[in-house]
C-alpha cells in the first residue's frame, strides 16, 4: 500500500502535465482558468501543474494580449525563450537540421542543410557538425533531437534495418550514435510516421483518429493511423506499399527488386524518367521550374506517373478505408489541375463505397515538422517512442 500511495500520485501528476502541454499545443497561449475549462482538471491542480512546468522551463508566462472582461490573468504557453528542440531530416540527396521552441515554430534562418554523404561515417560526422552549428546559433538550452529516418526502422531500437534510397543507414543506429556524439536525448521516427505526426499536431489531421499518409517524394511510403494509433505490424514495419511490384520487368528499385511502385509513382521517379529522355540528370526543382514556364514538356512522363499514383491511392483507400488520405510530394505542382487529374484516375480504380467516405487532400505537414514534433513529445513525455 505504501508503494501504491507514492506511485499513483506521481502517475496522475505526469498525466495532468501531459494533458496541459497537449492543450497548449492545440490551443496556443491560455490562462490557468482557460486550461482548467479545456481540460476538465480542477483549477487548483492546474495551478500546481503550471507551476511545476514553469520551474522545468517547459512553459513561458506573459501578460495576455486578448481583450477580456474583468481582471485579466497571465497566460502561459509552450516555452520558446530559453529552451528549444532540434530536428534532423535525413534524405536521399540532402539532410536538414532545424530548430524550434516547444510551440513547433521552426526558425528557418537557423536551418543547416548539407548534401547526404555517400558513407555512414561521413553522414554521422556531417550531422554532428550541423547540429552543433545550429546549437551555437540558437543559444538556448537544447532539450533533445528528433530524427526523421527513411526506410525500414526498428522503432524500439532506433536501428535502420534497410533503407532502399539511403543504403548508408542499413544496419546503423543513427539515433544512438548521435546521442553518444552530442550527449543529447534523441529519438528516431520513420519518415512516413513523422509525416503522420506532423499532420496530426500541426496540419489537417487534428482530432482525426483514422487517416492515412502517402509519401510520394523520394520513395513511396505509407503511414496508417487507426483508432488514433499508427499501424505498426508485427515488427513495426507495416506500410511498405512502395515495394509492391506493379511492373514485372520494370526498373530496378533501391530495394533490389524490379518494377516496384515507387519506381513509377514518386517525385524521384518523375525526375528519373525525364532525365533519361533528356540524356542528362535534371533535378526535381529544375524540372518543375522548366515545366511551369513551358520550356520543358513532360506530358508523357507526367501521365505515366499520375496513372501509377492513382493505383497507389486507390490501393490505400480499398485496403484501409481511411476517413482522410493525405498526399505528400511535389510532383502535383508540375502543372495546374494535376491534383484533379489524380482524383479522376483514382475514381476509376477505387471501390465506390470506400471512396465515397474518404477525403483526399494534400498534406500540410512536413518531415522537419514531424522530427520537431517527435522531439517535443520526447522532451515532455520522457523520451519514449512517440505513439500516435
């Protein structure tokens, strides 16, 4: 009984703290009375919780800016003055380190970008240098680092099993190695799960318990949230739709197979197809800019990619029946009306009852926001792997 009397109050305190932090993340700065109304926690308990979070530097306090009736109370918000978190997004071509206060507002002027090195040792060295540079610029207490990692990730260990487009990560534990080098709390999140987290915290998935995220940027990844939690599968590896074969004699994929969906239905696939026709490499940025001005015709390649992307979208709808399906990628910016064309192609393949109740939209969140959101949850919830 003595053990129970100590454990239960501690657990309740942690639950109350997390609820207050989550409420401020959703609604922005609030007074203590407003927090009590939003959470249903008693005012005296809210007062104690806020005092504890202020002492821990997880909250800032300031005078209210809104006009209120009667004597206005001070408002509290997620801390931005003295503490921050960092996010690292690892990509096939580039990596990016960003910084944010606990409110999730990313400071673009403090971002460090570097080309993805060809070896893991060089990648680790470059990441350490970029993180340290951002830390020196920010001049605030860094609470931790969130990492968006491509490929198959063992979320319990933080170890990459295989990364088809960034093989430098195969078998490596970037989170563990950066923690050792930087002496920072770190947390690794598979990149599509990072997108789900970003959309749920900062985008259009707030309050939605059933949705899917289709990442069609460098690879083709899928994150599915059901009942408010991300679908993990037996070993946490669920969602590899991009490595379903759609062309038996197709292009060789980074996974070693041929004709995978991600070789024909992504930003990278579009850039690869156009590069092969031109006889020289063209980046996606160059491709999109030239396509918009009319200097480069990509109708054939674009039609091919949209057809296969329609296959991917309809497959997600038919299999998982989400209430919303978010699409993250830039190829849909190649010309006006392209998103509507994708919806038309999807409608010819998806089952009508499944499609009827599914809203298909462009994602608002980003992988860097997902990395930041993971770091914030780590800093406020004890550095556990984030459970959507």
